[in-house]
């Protein structure tokens, strides 16, 4: 399996517009974070998690022309508003792209971007995204174009719930303030966990460093990578204080196992 961290930043990205803090003005490129997303490559398939606003930039950087499916964690803007760039996947694959999400997530996407679920018009080519909605539920595994995926519930504070995903021995958790016991059961035995860590301090809708490290100690993956990091977290400083087996993500990070 190969996992590429396309983006590891919060909803506003890092640097934030107009911010002059040490992280936003850092010369270390690993402190430049586009909106959060990953690409999973396994069994000859490519699964994209979310379509963030920076999707075009991310695909150009990593030479991504096609994906076999899109998995949606939830419908917030920083996870969906690059959806128009999915039409390039249609163009290069010359087919509809399956989009997996909960009923609520797919309904929110439909409300904002109804055209992405409409049938293509052959004589016009792939002039707009053409996604095939496929409803999934937490705790019920599904087949994403030949790859088994297990979605699990995550509490997102007052925002409701999001989905995490387990694929083989890898799991992905973003936009999570809490995790129920049933989700920890799904996480048992994973080797790689890419996991939410917005800040050094408690936040209302995301995990923070102390809690995330407690989660990691409970799950005990071989390797844990922190993502969805805000501008309070400086890459080198954070990495220096993390325990063995835990590290900060950076845009473009590639993990193979």
C-alpha cells in the first residue's frame, strides 16, 4: 500500500491569509499545509479521500490523472469544494467516478453541487464532474472498486459526525473530537494511523495533541502521523517533542508499507 498525504492543513490552510505568526511566515516548506486529503493506492486501485479546495494543486504536484473512487469523510467546505476538479478524473478515465459517503453527506453535496450527480451529456464531453453517489454507513464495510473499506464513526463536536476509514492495516481519522468504543474496535491491529491533531490546546470540534497521543497509546499502531494541523503547530518543534513512532505530516509525504 502507498499513501500520499496530499494536504495536512486545517480549513483555512497554512499560512492563513493575513497571518504573520512564526508558522505562517516560516521558511520551512513543511509548514505550508493545503487542505486535508490523502490518496490511497492498493491492489492496483486509487482511492481519493475528499475533494478539498486545493485538489487541483495537489493533483498537479503528484501527477494524479485518475482515481477509481472518492471517499467522503463529511461535507464541510474544506473537504468538498474542490469537487469541480474531479471532472479531470472523468476525462482521463472516460467514465463516471463512484463517490462514497453517508446519506447526509451525499445529500449535502447534492444540495450544493447538484450537477455532479447528473448524467453526463455525451456531445459536450466531460465539461462538469460526473460522480455516481453510493451510500455507506459507519460500521458496515463496503467494496470500493475492489478494495475493502471499513468506515467508522467520529464525533465532530457540535458539527455532528464524520467518517474515518480503515483500508487494510491503515486507518485515516480527520475532523474528529471524539471516538466511540465501536470505532476503537475497528482500529485494532492497524499498523499506520493518520490522525487528527489541530492544536496544542483543546478545541471544540477537533482533537488536540494531548488527546491524540492518548488515542495513539490506546490503539498502538506501529506508526502514527498527525494531520489537519493548524498554525499553532510548527513542524520541527512538534516533531522534536513527539514520542517514538509518532510524527507530524507534511504535504507530499509518502508512506509505503
